[in-house]
C-alpha cells in the first residue's frame, strides 16, 4: 500500500512541475524568448547535422538557461508576494537573480558559437 501511495505522490509532483513549466513558457516573456531561441538553435543543429556529443552540449545549455529562468521567475514572484512595494533589498535580490540568468545565457551563447560555429566552419570551409 505504501509503495502505491508513494508512486501517486511522485506522479502528482511531476504534474505540478509540468504545470509550473507550462506557466513559465505561457506567462513569462523572457521564457518565451528563450524558447524561441532554443527552437532556432535546434533547427540550426538539425541543419548542421550535430553529433551526439554536440547535441548533448547544446541541449544541456538550453536546459540550464530554462532552469535559471524558472528559478529567477520563482524568486521574483516570491519577492513580489513578500514585499509588494518598493524595497531596495528586494530589488537587489531580483537583480542578482536576473543577473544569474544573464550569466548562464551568455555562457550558452559562447558554447553555442563554439559548437555551431565550429560545425559551420567544418561543413562550409
């Protein structure tokens, strides 16, 4: 009986996580931008015929950016709930969280340029 209950809890937690992902991409503009860019990168990867390792690297970067964006969004929503007015400490927290997304996004661009740019050079030059 306990295993069945535990399994239901796991399924329910996955459902809640899925709802969070849907809300992220449906409601958050930056997440929509990251989703669009990811689709463009995936299309470029298909066009360039990336290897399994290259796909693993690219998809890891996409996942990291999405996860960072989700964490940033959660922090921002929590901050807005805890302190709806203007608060310099809350602003600093939100700025640092969005800065973390920027760091991950910049590194994803660098990795993307290395992988996709390297592949373009191999294929066309």
